[in-house]
């Protein structure tokens, strides 16, 4: 809901500054840029989705054991799931009409930012598992 309000507000502000033709051009440009980064990350997304299938089978067995405590190595194997957790919301945000959602989605799949975010989440999970 907040994103929708921000979108409407930003469109109103930008329309006053840029006018309709430039605003439409900006919208097309942000969507196209997001699509390019989604395409660049697509092979990694496909690989992560395939890896997730194997992870799911192995973790179902482990999670049924009440004594199971994940190790850092176990958590590192969940990296594809974290990547998918970044890629899929970015895909949705870029698909939603609007400049703000396109920018947020594009930032999520920008390789440097998505790699940093995945590593950050993995490190945080490993610290939590060590406690």
C-alpha cells in the first residue's frame, strides 16, 4: 500500500516537472533497465531454482529430526533460496507499473547489490546458527 501511495505521489510530482511524453519515456526506460538486469540474472535464477529442488528434498529429512541444528555448511547450501528470494520480488516490482517500483526492483537485481544482499543474509544466518 505504501508503494502505491509513493507511486501515485511521484507520478504527480514528475508529471508536473517532466510532462507526459518525458514521464512515459522515463517509465519505459526504468522498466527496460529492470528487464535487462532480470535477463542478466536469469541464468543464475534458473540454476538457483534447480538447486532448490535438491535442497528441499534433503532439508525435509533433516527438519523432521528434533535434534537437528544447522551448521554453517548447511546454511551455506541455502544460498540459492536466498537468491530466489531476491529475484522473484524484483521481478514482481518491475512488472508492476510505476517508476518507483521499477527502480526498487532494478536495484534488487543489480548484480552487485543482489550479491551483497545474499551474502549479508547468509552471514547473518550463520551467526545466528552459531549461537
